[in-house]
C-alpha cells in the first residue's frame, strides 16, 4: 500500500504542479524510481518466464510435464524475484524517506487523511492493476472465451 500511496501522491503533485509530499517528506526522483522498480518486478518476471516457456513447448501443450529442470528453475527464480527483488526497493524507499527531514505543512500540502486522497488512491490501484494484468488477460482467457462464443474451438 505504501508503493501505491507514493504513486498517488506523485500523481497528485503532477496535477497541481507542486513537489509531492507524503507524511511530511518530499517525494523526489529517487523515491519515484524505487517505487516503479518495486511495482514492475512481478510483471516482468512472471510473464517473461511464461512467454519463454510457451514459445518452446509447441502449440498444443502436448506432452507438457511441469516437473522438468526448466520449470523447476524458472519457478524458483520467479519466486525469489517476487519475494526479494520486490523487497529491496521497498527497504531502500523506507530508508530514503526516513533520512529526510520533515517539511513543515503549508497551504499547498495535499492531505492524506480525507476522502479525496482515498478516491485518488482507489483510482491509482485500479489503473495500475489494469495496466499490469490486462494485457495477459486480453491475450489469453478473454480472447479464447470470445472465440468460443463465436463458435471456434481449439
């Protein structure tokens, strides 16, 4: 939730033309890059290995066996990346925010305790979630279902 909160604050700062602040700390370029690194770990590793696997085993998945060295090793790498590569930028973000001095609250500070921030946060969650997972859904189950309704089967 911290990652999405920082993205929402960054977007709010872009909309009003001010330097974004979260809990009294200015969100600068370094923090934004750390947040994007943490958010993009999962969408890069899981579809990447899925794409490499699907391109090597034939079109009908005939004779596919999941207990092979390739599947075991890529699953292990994806699990490690999802657990640890995701956490490293988060810890770096926390350290970066902790090292900053707190800025005094001013009239331009965006409050993070009202319904406006909650709505912005919910919108960012929906948008980031859709942009992360919709391409895989559009290329897989949704298209297959629409083709099945049109009378084509595989």
